[in-house]
C-alpha cells in the first residue's frame, strides 16, 4: 500500500528522539512517550505556558475576547510547525515542543514590555526574550524535586536558542546580530554547562518552528488588525500579494460578508506560505544532499525556508503591517503607557525588594551589593508577569495604573 501524502516516510535528516543528545540531568526513559513528547508535555504543564494566556501579542487582550494572546499565537505556531514537519518527514513532536515554548520569555505588553525591560537592564547585560525563555526552562520553573527548570532535551533547548540561526561564527565570535551586545550572558552560562553548539544551525524541526512563527504572526496580525478597525479591506486591496489574494476571494465568492472574506483571505495566505516553504525546503534539502540531522546543523544556510520570491513578498507584508498597523497612533499610545508601567516598577523593586513577594524579595536581598544579580532577579519577576498582574502591581504600589485602551 502506498504511503499517504499526509504521513510521509520519516526523513533521514529528521531528529531522532531515540538518539537525543540527552538532558543536563539524566532521567529514566518513559515507557509510553518519546523524549520529545515528554518535552512538549512539560512545556504545556509549565506555569510560564499558562501565563501566556494573559500576555499581549499585539492588541491588549481585555480590549476584546477574540484578539490573539501569546498563548493562542503559540498554539497557531505549533499547528503550522507540525504541518511543515510532517510534510518534510521531520519529528513533529520536536517541532511542536519548540513552537509551544518559543515565546515563554516574552514579558507583559509584547514588544513594548521587551523594549522597556531592555532599557532598564542595559547597565546589567540587557534583556533578550530568547535568553529569558532559556532561563525559564532551565532555572525559573520549579516543578521537580531533582532539578530547577524543566530539564528539556538538547534538541529542544538548541531549538529555543538557535531557531533564528547560529549565535556564533566558526571562529567563536558573535554573529552580526550580537556583534554589539554580545551573546546574552544567560545563554553563555548555560552553554558552559551543557554545550548547545552555538556556532551551528539548529535542527530542521527548529527551523520549521521559526518559519511557522513568521507565517502565524503575519496572518493573525492582519486578522486582528482588520477586527480592530485599524486595517480596512480597501487597504488590503492595495497591499503587495495580499491584494492578489483578496481579488481571488472576491472573484470566487462575490458579495461575501466581511467576516467570511477576512477568514478566506487569511486562510489562503497561510496556505500559500506553507506550501511555498515545503517546496523550497525540499529543493534545498535535495540540492544539498542532506542525509542526516547533523548535516542540517553543519549547513551553511537554513534548510527550511521560503523561496526567494516568497521571501521578498513576506518582507513586503511585514513593511505593510509596520506602516499601517504597528505604528498607528492608538497602538503607539498604548505601548508608551505600557512601557511607563515597567519604567516605574523596575526602580521601585530595585530600591525596595521587600515590596516583591517573599521568595523574590529573598532572592534580590541575597544578591547583596551585586547590582547585576539583583537587577536580574527583578527582571525575572517583571518578565514573568501577565498584563493584568503588572497593572495590579502598579496600582498596589503607586495607587493607580493606566487604562490601556
């Protein structure tokens, strides 16, 4: 019987759970789950994962029940990552685990919160959400008696750290992305304990999760922008590629009600992105003669990617969203107010750590005169907050909090 196209033969270059490089702390094997399935389950049951339900993606969640949050975004990324992984014969459990965990390190208020924390942490090593994700899954989650963190496999950890590519060049120097700031200290500290191979690419599964992230947020930001009234269907008609898809929907379903029109448009956008990534990735894998997971890591370029034409279109969509959505005055105002909340809380906690919950206060006080260590504790505390909790804390300490609407 021929193999179903929806369950392709496992590729030779797929990550193999039975051949995993293991965990920092050795554990007995599970009789019922692969190592990557265990990673996925640990991520889903983590406290940090639950908090994503109340963290901003683009629009403040309390503005409406249907806007994406970090949690729903992560679930959409995971679905697309699994689709890509299955089509390419990869381990879809590993791709899903990386996708589900990729945003655990994001602070409240989306990129506004990240930028504000980076400003406050500038004297102490800065803030990077990928490095914060690593801190969460290796240190800050405390669910197990034998170790801090979730004790994930090498393959999941490298996917979280390197899903956007290597962090070091072959000579050991930082890649251009980190040329000025250097590789984040949290990553270097863990790498010294458990070598993450920072000069090499991550697995094809991690690359699938990374491109799934791009597909998901481009598509759902268009959907949410239309829902919020900040993007109009007429704007879509003038946008690169999106206009063609809109015309296709209009021709096939003339007079379609706006809500259904938007969903048809977004569905087509996701499909075109996924199909292009599958076709281009197969071409790259075949041309490179990839025969193992190590060949993926040793490659000179990503093996899971968009075609050059789609790469250009994807960049144009990002520019379209930047100008018509992300820089709009209502969002700019909310971002400024959100950042101010963090700018107020950080120095307060630094000066008065006892105003934090007992465990956090004790950790900050244990830093003594080490300001960098104290700042990192405060950063961990704020980064872990949900949108509503950080506003609650601001209200508790300062007597008021902005209405982010």
